[in-house]
């Protein structure tokens, strides 16, 4: 009922868990580099290229290629989060990543370019999708971002569950293990609206804190899950029941313009804060990655 996506850049875990798809981000790439498996490759790249950005792109693609060769489905590769508010730079790096994958002999129809769900990021997705480059719109925390991504025919969106839950818990709200969980409710709402309106964009729940959240989203198109939680799920013997269902509706939400998008985000404190934090976190890990590469 749901395709499983491995939320890791660790090849050993991916080969052990045999997921359908895999997704990476700067944090996961940083962990892969710190493992030491790519030391020789980085040294080689340092000899060939002077620009750290060139080395970083090739390294990210090399990790993505290794993952690609270990699964049968899609691989998501993220653009530099520092470009989250720059349409042109996002598009340029996305195309560079796709060209590097082609040089590796990868079927780029199975590559998703991961872009943060800012207004500018979503406009970049609009252009890339129109040119045949498939995108994963990430850091989604509300319906506004989800529908804006659907408006531009994004291939896939990644609504974050755990980070929404974290925010409400920080406000003092008590949340049970997956039951009445605001992060779960957010993905359910997006799923029901998308399916009832016939929207083709794939929904991939992400950022889980416990197996209860995952079980409550059984039936979602895809769920990207960490190896730790996949191992925990493996130990559960109770039957898994589909939780997400939707009725067909002829009513379609009106397409969002920039003013409506920004106004809605300003009014949603949780989504606004978590998007900013998510971008900041990915930027910090990108800088750590580049710093680590520079000392080789």
C-alpha cells in the first residue's frame, strides 16, 4: 500500500534494507563522508578541481550514483540550500547535477532534484519540470506549500511529520505515539485533498520520530524512513491497516499566486519557523561538508 524510501546515504543500510527509493540531503551526505568511505575519491577530486563547489557536486552525485545502483527506484539529490530564495542559481545547480549524473551513466528519469518549498524554490521547480527534470519539493509543513508545489506539477513532495510534531511539543502540547499527532494530521490532510482532486503529485511523508507516526500513515504514496525506524518496524508483528483514504471530488483548489502564498505562510507560525529552521540546518551541514572537503 506504500512504497518504502530509505532516509539514508549509507550504502550498507540501503543494500540491507532493499528499499524501493532512497533520498539524501546535506546532513546525510555529511554522515556518508564522515564514514571515510569516500576519502580516496575526495583526494582524487581535490587534485582535479580547485573549486570546492565543483568537488561537492561531484561527490554528491557519486554518492547518489552508488545509491542508484543499489535500488530499482528513485534517488533524490538536494541542491544547495543557500539557493533556496534564488530561482536562477537553483536551476543552474539542478542542471549541473543532472549533467553529472549523465556522465556517470545514470538514467536521469530516476533522479529527483530536491528543492526547498519556498516560493522561489517552487518557481524553479516549475521551470525544471517543464524541461523534463523531475523534482522533489522538500521541507513542506503545510497545505499552502503542498498545493503551490502541485500547481507547478512537481513530481513529488516531502511533507515533514516529525518536525511539525516537535514544534507543537515545544509549545507544551502532549502527543501520543502517532495518535492525534499534528504531523500525521498534516500529511493526512494533504493526501486526502490531493487524491480527492485528482492531483498526480506523489506524496512522500518524511521526518519520522517513531513507528506510531509511520503506522498512522499507512497508505501514503511513499514514506521515507530511517534505518533505525525500519528495523523497529521489522519487529512489529501486528497486521498493518491502511489509514489513508480519499473520496473523489470535482472541486479543485484555486492556484496560489505569490502574494497569497506569502500571506498564508506569514499567518502559519509553525510552517514559517520550521521552513526557516530546515533551510538553516541544511545550510550549516553544507558548510560543514565543504569545510571537511577543503582539508583533504
